[in-house]
C-alpha cells in the first residue's frame, strides 16, 4: 500500500470516527481530523499546514476526493475551482458510500 493511500485511510478513519459516524451524506471537515490522523505539524511553533505535513494532508485529501470517498461542495468541479481549497481550514466535503467501502476494504 502506498503512503498516499495509507494516509488517506488514516484520515478517512478519523473522519468517520469523529464526524460521519458511518452516516452517508454527512458534511465533514477533513482538516478537523488531520491532526488526529497524524497529518499536521506536531510543533506548536510551526504553521498548522506546513511542509511535509501539508503535502501529506493534501495528498491524502486529493486521494479521497479522486476516489469519490469525499465530495467537494455541490457546484464545484475539481479541487481548486469556485473557491474550494482542500488545505483551507474548514473546507467541507460530503462523506459518501465509497468512503464506507474503502474503510471496509482497508
């Protein structure tokens, strides 16, 4: 399993445990789960999303969006269009059935 998939599954697991609770269609905020998933800088003196940690978080989030596990807000197409930025604090997504399937498959 490559590191992006491993990070994505860790992020998805935390999102499910802390926000979605297995409910398909729930609006989730991936950045809120990133620290618990180990995808944020552990240093309080560093920016929340910085360097390697930012890359790991973004790669994991892109992986989940590309797989259809998380869906950006309706009306947006792709990751950066119409103001939806995955690394922005509070960016929202919809938790999908594919997310549940990914968690079951591991």
